[in-house]
């Protein structure tokens, strides 16, 4: 259950990061903000990948 909550929260944060990166480019559009845009893109992609992995992976079996 906790993995699903983390996965869904991570996907939402990844989408927010990607939307922020797009918004920086649209609003400012200058080269000054390129590094901020790149870091937001990388962060968003990593968040999405980690969250998808968390949702897809099989839960650990309890050891007897």
C-alpha cells in the first residue's frame, strides 16, 4: 500500500516538474534559464521513472 502511495505521489511530482520546465521555457524563453529548465526536466523524468518502477515492481515476500 505504501509503495502505491509513493508511486502516485512521485508521478504527480514528476508531472509538476515537467510542467514547470515547460512553463519556464514559455514564459522566460531566454538562455539564462536553460540550466534550470534542464534540471527540472531531468528531475521530472527521474521522478516519473522511479515512480513507475515503484508501482510495477513486485512487493517483497516476507521471509519465514
